[in-house]
């Protein structure tokens, strides 16, 4: 039986990367600064490997051993559409923007490398805004930072919708050490792609890759992943009828929500009513610019079996609303914390924070665990098991 692969989990939140990686992996170190997320991590995984606090205050000597993988889902707020566009800043600017915490991670990796303990692979996860932020300069900065650390980098855009009923596209940078060696058969033939795979590479990712300077483009790697099995759950199947912590709202509240909808969204509801079917959809409030150039709050509903992307109040969005339509009856309520957790692929045995707000924050900031599992099973584990410890050679 092969030895367990080892990993560090930076910006760990509630340990969703750990959950997704699964039992073939052993955690050596995990860290988060948020007290509620730290409590959730400990409640689910214990505190043997967990260090709560600011990453800036953690020395390399506190990060044990040499891991096969360093996973970092660094803060996304300044890269998301709702985050004001501050971006990542430059090296040394970690305290100036929340997404600049990437540079703290970079410092730790540099220190580990100086000690001969650099992880064999790195995965960075963030919102798709990282591809376009600051005219693609933030994307180039990430690739350049990994290159400086001695890694060959590629990226994929993976959407949770393939695995759970939630529309949640995210970018995953996957980097492996550049030390030359003969590429193993599976890595050379099955994991390395000669061009972008359309399913896993958005137009924005391809454009960002095309914008890389020649010296970085030379070390870029397109990765190959198989198509996942067809998702077998719709939004309605993950919902409870009347959760105690998300009761159905009074009719007047639903009427106010309907009044915020543009005609196209009201027509969707009318068509369902006319059909006599019972349908459940997800509603988000957004700010839209009307035909007169004025910004107005709008409510938008989708009935495609998916929830919208879970977000956090800090990211500029409120909790998602569930809408049930059946003939003349329309009722609405907030998504419950447990339902949000299910949309992230967390089992009902996963212990959520007792506060609904903290639970929703945990999920909105977190990783979709089945996405991590797919990446681990079909790319990370073969890369690390089928190659020598020094790295992976480029595809011919």
C-alpha cells in the first residue's frame, strides 16, 4: 500500500481542502486567522496540526517536515467583482489588500525552499477574477511568483456545477517542481495536455495565458482532467421543507421581492404557474443599471436546478433566497446553513459553526469538496505518485 501523501493547508477555513483530498492524504500543518473558521476546523479535524493566527507571525520552523503539496485558497475579496478591484498588490504589500495575503504564502514557500523543504507541488485556488484583475497583471504575478520558487505552473477553471447543484467557477493553479527528470508514462501521456482542454479552460484563462511574457509561457503547463460523472442531484433535492433556522417568509416579504424583479424574471414565474408544476429556484439581489443609466436593486431568479454561487456578506452579497412556485402559491425563505453546506459537498456530519452567519461565511468562503476530490484523484495523486520526488518534466 503506498504511503499517504502529505500536505499543508494555508487559509484553511473549515478544512474543505482536507475533506476533498480524502484519506489518502495526511495533513502536516493547517492555518487560518479567522476565529470562527478555526473553531470549525478544530471541531471537525482536531487541533493537532492546526495553528490559529496571522500567517505573517508564523515562522517557517513552525511548519513541520516537507510536504508533497501546499494548498492555499488565498483571500478572494479584492479579486472578485464585489471586492472593489484592489487586486493583490505587489510582493511586500500583503497588509494592504486582503488578497495580498498571497504574498505571505509566497514568503513561507520561499523560506521552506531555502531550507530544502519546498513542497513538491502547489495548488492555489481563487475566484475567476484573478484572471483579469488589473489587466491580467495579477495573474502574471502569481505565475511569476511560482516560477521564482522553482515551479512549472498550469491552471484550470473548475465549476462546482459539475459536482453539486451550485454555479461556482473557480481557478486552480497547479504547480510542480521544474527539476528535470524523465516524465513517467502516465504523467506524460495522461496528465499533460498539449493544448487547453475546453471543458476546464475558460476563454479568460486562455487569454491570460496568452498574455504571459515569453519566459513564463515557456514554463506553462496545460493539465488534463477527465470529464466527471454526470451530477445526480438538483437544488430541490438538497433542500429541507421547513428548516427551523430558515423559516418561510410572510407573503408581504415575498411580494416585496417580486416587485424587485424585471419583467423577464416575472415571466419565468408566470410560466411555471401556468404549467401547474411545482418548481424551486434560487434568488439573488443584485444592483443593475436600467435603461436610463440609473442603478437599481433587482431580484433575479433561476429555475435551472442550480443555486447561484454562495457568497459572503463581506463579499458584498446577502444570503441566497429559495423560491417555491406551485400554481398560485409563491413562497420564499433564506437558504439554511446546512443547505449551503450541502451545496459545498459537505456531509451532514460536518459540524458547522453554531451561528448562522458564521456558518454561511464558512461556506461562502470555502471550497467545494467534490471539486477538490476530482482534482486530487485524477491529477494530484498521479502526479505525485508516478513521478520521482524532484519534479515533473515538461511534455514533449
